[in-house]
């Protein structure tokens, strides 16, 4: 039997797992889709490590705006962090409920209910 002494490339494979983990860790809070189902139910969709949709149901009363918001966090609800791009929210009611944007509503929303340009 011949035994090879050459490396099988374990380092590049390990780096692939490392980079995948870093990307997931920094984007795990990102909300890919969000909508309201009635006045007291927000459905937010995030992605799992394997890109499967994870739906979270949030009551607007459960939204907590941290005093020091992190780089990858807009708000917390039910002990979980969420990152929302407020420029993508076109529903005025949802915009008012999410991420402490009530205080910034006048500067970001136009009277038509669309995000200001």
C-alpha cells in the first residue's frame, strides 16, 4: 500500500467553515421580510444557517429599543435581536411599530406614508 504524505487541503476547508460561521454570526439578526397581520401581530422572517426561513411572530408591545443599539441590531423582541433596514419598509403602520422609528418618523417618512427620499 502506498501512503501519501501530501496534505489533503484541510486548511482551506476549515477556513470555509470559519468564514461561513462569521457571515452567519454577523447577519443572523437580519430580517429578510416583515409584514403586519392585524394591529397586534408582526411577522418577521430571518434566515437560518442553512438558509431556511425562520418566521417570528412579534407583538408590537414586546418591542424593546436598546439604549445602545448595536451595529447589527435595530430592536429586540421576546429576547431576540432583529436588524431591519428601515428604508425597505413601505407600510406606514409597520414603520411606526418597528425599531424605535417613532421618534424618527417625521424625518424619514413623507406624508404619503412612503419613506422619504
